[in-house]
C-alpha cells in the first residue's frame, strides 16, 4: 500500500503543482488536497477536501483517510492573497496550530514537511554574508509574512518535541522565481519603473519553482528531521537583476521608498511592507551545505538561471519584460 | 604532541624551500615546513561561492563593450557580492592616482604575503575615513606578484550607510563576524582586519601612531580556527591625512556617527576641507605569525587568544616605530 499524503494550500499555485507532482509519483498511494477555496482548475489525481485548516474538521479528515505524511504549504505571503492582513495572520498562525493539533491527534502521521521561508532570518546590516540553519536572526522580523513564518516555525518545533516519533522537516526557501510562479518579487520586477533604495544594492537569492517543488518532494521521499535552507547557488545583485530585465530604474531615498513603491504599483502584488523593504535594502543569502549533505538535494538551476527563466517566461506571456 | 613526529615522507615542496631534502629533517625544519604549507581549502566549497584570485575571469575588452555589458547585467558576483570586474576596472582605478601621486605610497614586505591560500592581514587604523584600508587593498592588488584581492572585514555601520554599503560589498568586503571571517579564510582568501575599529580612525591627532585596544581578539580566533597565518601590517601616513584636532560629539550623536571630526580644514573650508593632506605613506607587511602550531581547540582558549592578540599588536607597534624613523618627514 502506498503512502497517503495530505497537502495544505492546494488552491494556490505552488500548492496545486505540488499536489499534482505527488499524485503523479508512483511511490505515493493517494494525495489529499486541502484548502479553504476550491482550486481554479481540477488537479489531476488528487482528492480535494474543502476544509478550513483553522477548523478542527481537519483532524477528522486526517483520521479517516489514514494520512501518514503532511505537507504544509498553507502559509500565505501577502495580505492581498488572503483578503486582508488579519485574515492572513489567522490562516497562517491559527491554521498551522490547528493543523499541528490534528497531526498530534492522528497516530498514523509519520512525517511532516513544512514550507517555510528564508525571511525568518530577517535582513539587516549586522547579517552574516550567508545564513546557516543554526544562526539566530540578527534583525528578527517584526511584521507580516516573515513574522508569521517565525511563529509557524515555533509551533512546528513544539510539535516536533511532543511527537518525537514524527519526522519533521522545515524547509526555508529563498524567494521562488521561475517562468510561471507569481510572487511579490516577480510583480516588483515587472513594474514599469523599478524603484530601488538609493545607496544600497542588496544580494538576492532565488530558488527556481521546479527546484523548490522537487526539494519538497525529496523531503517527502526521505524524511530528515531538521531545518534546511533551500536556494539556488550564487546570488544576483538587485541592480544586476533589473538590468537583466531591461527595466528602467529609479533610486529613491530610504524613508521615501515604501511610498514611491506603492505609488508605482497601486494594484500589483509587489510588496512594500517593512520586511520586504528591508530585504530590498540589505538583501540576504543562504548557506545550502546541509541541503546537499543531509537532504542530498541538488537544485538544477542557480539563482541566476532561475532569474533568467523568469525573464523568459515573462517575455512569453507578454508581460512586457525585455 | 611532539613536533618531531611530523616528518614529511619524501622531499615535500616546503622542505625543498628550506633547502633540506634529507630523509630525517630536524624538528625545527619540519615545523618550518609545516608553516610554509598553505591551509587546506574547504572541501565542501561550492565553486564561485567565494571567488579566489585564480577564478576571476580575465577579460580584454574596450571601455564601450565593458559599459554595454555592465548595463545589461552580464557579469558575475560571488556570494559576498564581490564584483571583481567593477573593483579592478573602476574602484581601484579611481584610487590609483591617490596611491601613486598624492600619497606616494611605498610598500615593503610583500614577500610576507603568500601568493595563494588564506592569510589574515591585521593592520593599524587611522585617518578619520578609512583610507588606509583602501590603500592596503590597492597595494596588494597592484604590487603583489599574485595581484591579490584583499577581502576586508568592516563594522556594521559600513553596511547600514547608504553608498558605503553598496561599494563595500562590491569591493569584496563583508561584516566583521566569525562566520564570515572563517568562510573567507576557509576558501583561501586574503582577509584584512582593522581591529582598532572606530577607536583607531576616530582618535585625536595627539594620539597618532599609538595603537588602541584590539577589540576582543575575534580575528585571532578566526585565524586559529582556520589555521591561517597572521600578517601584522603597519601603515604610516594615514594619521596626517586628516589631523583630527577635535570631535563634535553632539553633531556626531545627531547624525548617528561614532565621531564627527574637526580638522584644521574641516568643516571650515567646506568640501575643500575634505581633501586629504598629501602625507607620505609607508606600508610594511610584517613577518607572518603561523597559527597551525597551536593544538586543536586553541581558538576557544581565551588565554591563547589574548596572548596572540598582544603579540600581533606589539609587532605592529614596533613596525610603526621603525617606519616612522625611516620616513624623512610627514609630508616628505
């Protein structure tokens, strides 16, 4: 009998692709997708359960289907995707707590894979050049997605202590990028004029969307207890990325940057919240040795290649990027 | 562990260097041979993660092609943000007239800096704005036979100040912290530290060439951990570029700076007061202090770290006195 995997957040792009990827995997018996809203397109091979992970119903679903592996991709990055910051926070934090409570109650659960983010390290001038998994943030995130993710990780660690028989893998991803995924950063790079913080040129690191999903699959296949950074090799400077995209750019004084950014992107997904501004000021890079050594995962794309594939994809879609 | 145990099998490269190819070199020679060996390069290193000097591509192209390529973002940086192309073609080129004509820098002791492999350059710091570090970087790049890039460790103020933050990263520098120091040394880089920090650059003119306290000795621990030799370096001349006769503490506090200099020309002459005085500079790279003789775990022994820090400090101070005697006059 194959394994039964539950994936949360399947109605959003990456969650949906992940569920489909696992469903197509011969080693996996069945895949149950969970989200608050139904996916726009039916995902082949998965059983969709419309359930709010903020609600204890999830425990029942897990028990009945004899779920042994849980892939948590239900943490939302921007308020726009959730319909407001308070809903976002509720889905992210309360949702995770409920999901973990359900996992704790389900004896059959053997492994949990959590998609987290490198944003938990924060961004600032006191940061080391590359973060390893054991480093404490020097500038702990104080708001938004990054802070939610810090809280999510805290609850996940608590769960790992209470259920030592479950293998818990937390994956801290660099920013996803690629030909199809849409994130706050991809919207930022497609702005008509890309604003930057004057006097700063941060190092950015990306993970190609395919590599990111493969990393989750690798963690599902061979569970490794612990936290792992996932990123494409190398970094790209912000100015370099904008030049590659062939976009006009404007340097804005630090304090005015969020205001100008929002003015240039009135309805877009581009994010000019505090944490995002810090990231676009100071940048961040991850050490990925543990990913190679322990997880034995090798991304196919470097940061630069991932960015180039994003540009190619944006060009195909006519999103007006050179 | 007795040193006599270390007998190289066959004539090693290092043993040849010291002129002994006999089957049983004496203990001191074996030790010297070991000193001459370069520290091992981190086996888990990803190529391009930290750019070593021989990995930097060499391009022959005109300025126009260069500008065009730069504007299309077609270049590479290492994981620290080091942009060797920009550093060589633009940043160092801008400093060169200052180095050659204005300060007439004379560099000695370059043979003490290895042509490859890790080494920690430790130098005195002075002169209000850290021109001495820039000159040391240029000296090693232009005058060292291997044209080495110096990767400096800077205070976090550097990385939070607009423009300085951007230039520092692109010139290959990073934050002074253990992980970064060790990552660079483990990759076989030449790393520069100015352990006096702001106490050194912001000291009054009356204190010139008197070394300040050497931080907490973190640089020594990093060198011990990576078994990299320490090169004590003395820089004479930077003190007279901006003779700091006063410090406007209130202004400094308002601007969030560690000090606000008052010199005979600044701020009285406005922007003209920012021109450094044309002092005569001497840089001497001293004899390396090996760190591979210390037993495992010495980096965590505070006494070893303190003693080694003192040794480095003393060597730099002596070297400073010698250079000052050698220099005919401050502006000669």
